[in-house]
C-alpha cells in the first residue's frame, strides 16, 4: 500500500492508502473490523463487501476525477459495477458526508 492524499476543491479530505498491486486491490478491506484509513482502488469499477464486518462508503470516480456515483455498502453485499469508473474509493460509513463529497465533485489522488 502506498500513502496518498485525497484532495477535492483545494482541500485535503483525508490521508488514504492506494492499493498498488493486483493482490492488494483484490484483498481490499476484507476482514477489517473498522476502517480507519480510506482505500483507493485503481484501476477498479466494481467492489463487494463479502467478508467485511463494517459498512462502507463507496465512491466511483471517472478518468477525469469526477465522482460518478456514491453508495453505502453493507457487509456481505455486491455493488453493481460502474462501467465509466476507473477508480473506487472505500471509506468508513459517513466519511463522504463529513467530507462534503458528492456526485460531480472532482477528487484528486495525490502522492505526498
């Protein structure tokens, strides 16, 4: 995992982990009792919460950095794919509301 910043509207939303390998993307947050750090999955356009113990906020992000869709994903669910997404951001439930992140906002993943 690589540490990154999630930035929107010139503000840092959170520090996050970027899954840099296929194995890291495949494993995701499975088995985590709590999500303390958001996870950025790229390339990715589909996620599931099978094996999760906590509810997630999930944002699908397009190639231009625009948030295409936001969903709340309870444990042991399969989210529909978003064919236009190239990145998925997973965070603790309520994170996006707290950050003020909404569909249409642009999100940048910055390396420190």
